[in-house]
C-alpha cells in the first residue's frame, strides 16, 4: 500500500485477498504525528519529509510515528522489501540523522478498501492525531475521517518517485562493485540506506524479480 513513497499511492489494489499481517496491537497507540509511506525503498524524498515532520512534532510536543504501508504485499518489483527490512532502512537513517529523537515505527497491512483505510490504520497508528503528508489523496482521506492534516510541499518529485528509483536499483542489482553501486544510489537514497541495501544483499534480489518493470508509483 502507499505513497510517500509518499509519492506512491498508499491504497494499492491487489488481485487476490491479502492476509492481515501484522495484526494490530492489543491496545491502540496514543495519538501521534503520523507519517505514512510505502518506503520501497526509503529515499531522499522520504528523508526530507520525515525530517520536516520530526521538526514539527518537536515544536508542538506530539510524539512521532512513522507508518509503513503495504506490509502484507507479496514480493514483487513493486514491493521488493518486507516491512521488517523497510523498518531497518528507516531506523538506520534515524540512528545517523536523528539519534536523540524517539520515533515509533509501525507497519500496517493493506486492505484494498480506501474508504475504510483510515479506520483500519488507526488500529495500528492511533486515533485523532495529526497526519504529516505530501500526498493529496492521503490528506483527503484523513481529513474526511476528522484528522488534522499538515501538508508538506513535494520536492524533486520526478527524481524521487519510487518506481524510478526501483528501476535504477534493478539495473544496479547486477553490478559487482560496491563503491560504484553506492555512488549511484546516493543520488536518490540516503547513504546509510544505500550501504544497507548493498551489505545485506537486498539489492541483488531485484535481479531475480522477473517481469518487466512497470511504472506504478
């Protein structure tokens, strides 16, 4: 599910019913400033958005919560990394760039039902908080569910669209030189994340995800 890429639609549609994994926590989390994204992968656009959100949450004294969408999508070129791997990307970036900031990172599975999305997601990220977003569709859904929404302007959207970045990463997946590969990745991905993709061999799997690449957001 989702844009942030902010810029990837959070409300994807799958051909087959999806398992609801992970399950929501037993207790609904307290309200927070929520940043919602697919983070496939966590890129520089996300870094700008999350950085601005953390500054804003500090100003207003509200906890920050990063929400990973499409947690239950099967592996594909559109969804190469599990939600646990995406959480690692986010956490390694936070550890380097915001080491003293406490941030929750949670995952929400898709339900492929946009009108009921917010009620579903609230079980995971809490109710009655503030959504910090660059995505108009996401903003509208949350406003319609009586959430306060803070919109952050898009930056370098054409370069930081998720599908473009994944397309580049697929081409890099057969490159055998670490530094050469990372030097290309850091044009659109934080260095910490680029190194993680290489060192954990997460980049290489793109070479084996076999259909032609399509621009899906």
